[in-house]
């Protein structure tokens, strides 16, 4: 089951493997990634603030949707499926 959090609430994301989707303010997915530790990986995206300073508003994240998986291999497989589905 997918869950959604605001980018300000990254600390609510569990420290588990999974797939994540960065969405703009209109809810469009513009990035799909996988992680062994979702919280740590998402925090690394926002650590230096570069992604938050996107000039194109369609690439500025507003929401994070994530799906917890059993392990990193399952996350890799699901990431591939979702990239093919949404690309």
C-alpha cells in the first residue's frame, strides 16, 4: 500500500526498503527511486537544498509517495515496473 507525506514530514517516512515517488504540487510524478532505507535516501535528496531550488515549478517536489517492500531487491524490481508504467 502506498503512503503519502508532505516533504516537510520526511521524518515520518520509515527506515525500511522501498520505492518512492516525488510529486509536484499538481500531483504529477517527476521522479521515481528506490532505497534500502527510505528516510535516509529521501533526506539525502533534500540535504543540500538543490532539489528544492528547481527553476521549473513542475520539478519542485511537494509530496512524497512511497511503497514499503520486503527488501532492496523487491524495491529494485518495483522501481523498474513503475518507471516503465509512468515514463
